[in-house]
């Protein structure tokens, strides 16, 4: 089962995420946030809200209760060079 091990804010709507398979990915959430009209997702348009995330239940979670499945996060990311898996 895929888990998020760590996440670090990069810039804009980008977060560098390391998964339990040893891979690290750059995830750009801008399209997801822009294209989802649900209030819980739209709240992340405010970068202050977006930056307020933590790792909970093996994924990235925001203070407003939003989280995304680790598989979704990995699917919309770019693998960083030099990383395993």
C-alpha cells in the first residue's frame, strides 16, 4: 500500500513528496485546485491555506479536512531524477 512519508512545500501550488516506496515526486496541485469547484478544494486557492498541510493517515492533509489519496498524488506528479523506485 502506498503511503506518503514526507512532504515539503516547494513554491506556488507545488509540494515535494516522498513515498514509502523510496521515490520522491514534485506534485503541482494547481490544476486540481483550479478545476475543482467544491468549496473544500477551492479554499486551497489561498496559498496561506494551501501551505498549511501536514501528514495524516499516510497522506497529505489540510487544516480544512481535505486530503487526497497517495495514489492520486503520485499519479499527478513528476518523479524527481536520482530517486529510486
